[in-house]
């Protein structure tokens, strides 16, 4: 007998028929003699629908209220699955984040899990219930509802698996594993049998939304065996594992893209010590994450500073920078939402040179202009015009020999 955590994403619980399919899978795992804890997302499209309604009322809705609003999506699916399982003759109990004692900090809309007590989950399991927990949500020290950022149900699942010391955490989704690129835009993408935690961390942070980055951090830190697999087939999925010597042989494991960032440029900024801090500190104080930053020097002791922020924070960041530009005497603030970031990722890069030049020449051969570049030990990212995203992903997939099975 094992303790198994199963997470089902939005498409997998998109309607009653699909919830019935999920119930069938969960019941089978239970019938095999296992304890089962299920984590669910909201029905696909529901979180967006709720956010859209709030944004119709006002441009910057209060984040505490947003969390109260969007957490309702998961409340619907957990109760419907519980009712379905009960109608099939199983004992089932649904729980919201606060009932499962998922304690987070108070950063509404992007809270981090601090602790999970899970005593009630354990109690329900001891009574032989199938336990169904609402993903994406928690509660802060004051008792306010929080949510964990888009895609946060993955993190709920892995964190609960860690806290229960589960034997397995299966992430069921609408693709049958982790691929060398998003299979929905690159038809030649191949399914990986295994991927290292570090590669998956980079891929998740660079836009491969198949797993939320925090879920991979939890999995690595607490040694949770995570498998990504399909809700709709019996195919074996992809295991996320520790790196081994064989992985070093593959220079690039995958190509990712991210269309969710925008860039902001402050031009003709007086070039003096402390200026970058003056420009970027208020952005951090507003809880907005800055990803890439570049600074170009101009003649006449002037500089241009460009950085990227999530598209969802673009308007707020522009408002902040317009005020700063006035204060520090910058000539203008220009924003551009039509950008995308394409990246190549692989632990093998540590021991291979020439990856960057291969990437740049592949993009150049397709006449794709590079707007910004950043690198780490195991990845290279380029910001390009958004309209070239799909072409760039396919071009890099071919250039790094990912089209052919290894
Ligand atoms: P869920 O609702 O189940 O959480 P998501 O939409 O969040 O599902 O994540 C699954 C999606 O991730 C896939 O449909 C696919 O388009 C996308 N994706 C991006 N990169 C990859 C990748 N490298 N491998 C597999 N899927 C990927
Ligand atoms: N429902 C949330 C979202 O759409 C959380 C999740 O699906 O993981 O982002
Ligand atoms: Mg997801």
C-alpha cells in the first residue's frame, strides 16, 4: 500500500464528463489498495473568466479580493469530484486550502507556502476517505485567503506530497509528458523519459507552463518523485529526477518560449551611481519581478536602461516608471508588449562551448533580430519580436538536433 498524490489540471476537470473520467482514475488507484489525495485546478478557462470580470470593474482590483474571487474556481471542482466519487459508492471528502491548513505568506495573487499542517487530511485518510484538496489556494497568518500564482495547483500538489511524505506525486495534464519543446507549437517535439530537476526548473522559469516553477523547487528540496502524465491515456509520462552522468551528453535538453513578458525602456537617463537602483527598487517594492535587464551607454553621460516584467504587471510598472522618469530627468519611457523570450536549456552546456553562437546564427539565418540576451550556466535566452516565436522555437529545435530521437 502506498500514499499517492494525484493532481489534475484545468482541462482534465473541464466538464462533468471529464470529472467522471478523473473519478474513474482516482477510484482505480484507491481500489489497488492505496491511500489517495487528489489536488484539483479550476475548470479550464474559469480562472481567466473570473479575472476578466474583476478587470472589467477596475484596472487595478485589490489583490486580496482577487484571491477571494479566483479561489472559488477550485471550490467548484473539488466538491463536484467528491460528489461524483460518493455517487460511485466511495467515501470522499473535499477540502479547501484553509481546511487543509496550507499556510502561506500574505503576498496576495503570488503567495508562497510556508507550512502545511495537514492534520485533517491525515484524519480523513485514516477513516479511509479519498481526500480532494483545492489547489492554488492557502491561508495566511491573519486568516485571509491567498493564491499561489498562475499554475499554482502544481505547487499545492507537490507541497502536500512533501508534507505527507507521499510515495508518488503524479501530475495529470493535457499532454502525456514533458517534451523537448511545447508540443502545441512544435510538432517535432519529443517526449522525454526523464528530465533533471535543474533542467525542469529552468524550463519552468522560462515559460514551460507544464509545471509551475515552485512545484519543481519543492520536489527537488523534499525529494518528491514527480511524474507528468496524461489524464486521457495510460501512456507512461516523464519523471523529474536527479541529474545523472548520461544527461551531460545531451547539450540542449529543450527549447522554451515565454510570451508573458513585456519590456520597458527608460532612455537618456543621467549616468550616475545609484541610478539603476532608483529605477528598479520601486518595481521590486510593488512586488513586480524583473527578469532581464540591459543598460546601454550613450554619448554625453547618458544611458538607456531596458528591463522586462510580467505582462500582467506591465501597466502598473509603466505607471511607476513614468513618475521616476520625471523625477530623475529621463527623456522618455517606452513600453513594448509584443516581445517573447526563447531559450535553450541543458545541463550539458556546462561542459560544451559554442552553444550561444549556434543559437545566434540559427536565429540570424531566419532573419530574427535579437533584442536582449541573458545566460546562466545551463541556459541561453533571447528576447525577440513576439510574431517570430513559433518560427524561433522550431528553428532552434532543429538546430540543436532535437527533432531526431537520441
Ligand atoms: P494544466 O491545466 O493541466 O495544469 P497547463 O496548461 O498548465 O495544464 O500545462 C500543460 C501545457 O503546458 C501543455 O498543454 C503545453 O502546451 C504546455 N507546455 C509548454 N512547454 C511544454 C513542454 N516542454 N512539455 C510539455 N508541455 C509543455
Ligand atoms: N486555476 C489556477 C490557474 O488557472 C491554478 C492552476 O490551474 O494550477 O492558474
Ligand atoms: Mg498548469
